[in-house]
C-alpha cells in the first residue's frame, strides 16, 4: 500500500554578533545544530535540522511528516460513530500539507523547553529579545492574508510579510490558494515568538480536528501570557482556538479580561480627576470632583432609604470608606475586578484591624461585572461610580444584564463623565478623554438615551442629576442617573419567584 506523506514546516533564523554567535539558537531550542534529529509525535515524525549554522547566521527548520493513515486511525478511535469527521478528511486531502494545528502540536512537543522560556545553558539569552526571522511557507489561513496581518500585526514585529500563495505556480491564472507565506522579522524573545505561533497557527487554520479538552483553556492562557489579553483580535483568537466551544471561550475570556483589567489599572482615576479639577479653579480651594461625586451618591442613597449597598467597581475603596461612616448603611460590599485595587482598598479601610462590628458591615470581593453573579442579588442599592466608561461599548450590554437583569437592586446609581464639559478643562487637549482607560465618554443626550433604554428594558424609572458645577452651556462635569425599580417590576419578579418555588 502506498503511504502518502504530507510535509509541513517552518524555519526560525537569527543573526549573531562577535560576542553572541547565532548558533546559540541551538542551545535556546535545546537542539544541537550539528545533528538532524527526529521525534515521533502523534501525527507523524517531526524533524529538526539546521540548513545553515554559522556564527553569523543560523536557521533551524522544523519539518513534520504527516502520516494520513495514522491520522485517520486516530480519528476513527475518537470520532463520532467511528467516521472520520469532515475536518479530518480535509487534512487528508490537503496536499501539500500545510502548516496547521498539527505543526503547532509538533512545535509544543519538540520545543517544549524553549516555549516555556527555559534554557539552563544560556538562561539570560532565553529571557532577552534576539533578532528573529520566522518563515512559514504554506500557512492555511481562513480569513486570508488580511486576517494574518491583523493577528501578527499588533505583536510588535518590525516586519510582517504575508503573501497569498498561488494555487499552482505554473498556472498563475488558477488564482490564489487558501495558503499564505508568512515572514515575521524583528526583535523578540524566542519563547514569545513560539507561543504566538503555537496559538495563532491553529487559529488561522480554524479546523482543529482533535477533541478540545478543558485544559486547552489553560494552555491558551499560559501560551497567551503577555500578549493575548490586550490583543485587539482576542475574541476571534479565543473562539477559534477553542474550536467555537462557547463554554470554554467564555471561561477563557473571563480570565483574560481579569488579566487585562489588572494590567490597565495602573492609573488612579481620582488623582487624574483631581489634577484636572485643580487646574480650573484658581480662587478658592476647589472641592475635588471625586468628592462632589461621593456627596451626590451618599445623598441619593439616603434619599432612596438604602441600607444594604453594593459599590460595583469600587476601585480603591474611597466610597466604601465614606459609606462606613454612616451607620444607616448596615451592609456595604465593594466589588472590583482588579485585585490590586482591592488590596489598596483593604489597606485604606484597615480591614485587618477593624473591630468586629465594623468588620461585620463591610466586605470586599473580586468579580467581573460583565458576568452575572448570584452574590449580588437582593441588595437595596448598587452604585456604579465612574465604571461604565472603563468597559468596551460592546461589553456594556453584559454589564447591563448582570446588574439590572440579574442582581436587580431597588436602586442603581450610575455616574459617568459628561464629555461636553471637557472643553472647560484647560489642560485637556480638544477631543481627548479624561483618563487613559476610558473607552468612551458620553454627551448628556447619549447618556440619557442609554439610561432610558436600560430603564425600559428592566422595569426601572430613571432620573438625572448634575454633579459638580452645572455649566449653562455644556452642563456639569459628571452626570448621575438614579434608577428606581418600579413596584410592578418588583411584583412581577416576586410572582416569578413564587411560581418557581411552587413548582
Ligand atoms: N468607583 C470608583 C473607581 C472607578 S475606576 C470611583 O468612583 O472612584 C473604575 C473601576 O472599575 C476600576 O477599579 C476597575 O478595576 C473597575 N472595573 C472596570 N471594569 C470592571 C469589570 N468588568 N468588573 C468589575 N470592575 C471593573
């Protein structure tokens, strides 16, 4: 019987300097440049060899011989009803075999230590960027060259060259194949480059044929460390890498969101607001805008008769601290996604030294507001002070549902900057938002429109209040919306609950 072997490969090159020979690449990859080596992987044999290995220039090649028979056999064992699935058939029919998830698996098997950034011989080289050139001559790319650029473009490479491969070079009139030739050039840590390929090759392939186990999420998070959380194509990457499995994708996204927010939390909103505030008022000592905001929120909470209060996106705990000073607030829960912010909040509140009674009134907990959370149900009021503008607009409906649809407190207070007022901040260049992490800032009309829809969708009424000096032309610097759950909505909810209990 004839066995057809498909071959897929990639090359990794580096250049050397007098004190750093290029052949160090062999140490970093844990594969000696003088020897060709073969490894068996579950899909066929992988070979590592060095087409060139001098002090000036060194290239390592990884070649995978895909064994279609082994593939089909594996597929039969695992596939539904014993039939190899369509994606598998595609692999078997793909000739020449292109770089794919198989190559990614081989990469992780053969260069395991390098992927982990481990090198006992040259530890300092393993963690330092080196001049790299990576070439994948035939990369199957669903989404074409354009998507390849979107995926590798934001990763800091100096050159990302993507060329569509012709279906058959001898017959250019046949047009382009679904493969591209990819060349990446720039300074990068070897481990980072390998991790990017490990994730992005199967993402581009989008036909990962093997069973996606829950530990794929961990693999994704580990290999994505340092570059995935912030990647503009993150949703597509997680979705495709996890083979469109919604539960796993959601899990990965939640974890990555926590990472991103923890990283972007390095700016202190209040200090920025206060600095801007001070520049506008020269006569009396200005009241910081943050203090105006807290006063307005406290008044609204008292007005609503709230006792048990959630501070959602509590940041460093200034509002929680103010709430603690008023005994009418019997239970105060601060929630934030950033561990760093919560640690600072806990220090500010001196939680560890608090008397038992005080401590019994307050809790800080980590959580993301874009996911429903049972712990948030049943409170009198929730505050979202300067939080919504930190979310991407397309995540806002998720927060809306988690707060107004699921937690459903009697009162919800939302504050957000009024972008019209920005012209009054002398230090703020035109068209700029007030804080580096603001994803958007709204006009009064935009905020009212959003608030009205939210209220209508979830059975609340809404009233708007100014915070800070209300400018006749551009309005106040901060806008506050007070949402109140209507009785009929509460009744409906109770009925539903009763119905569920009875059932
Ligand atoms: N409420 C505070 C802090 C506002 S800064 C104040 O008024 O001063 C915004 C805060 O929202 C940050 O602490 C940030 O970590 C938090 N945050 C942003 N997105 C979040 C999310 N999805 N879930 C929970 N907290 C979030």
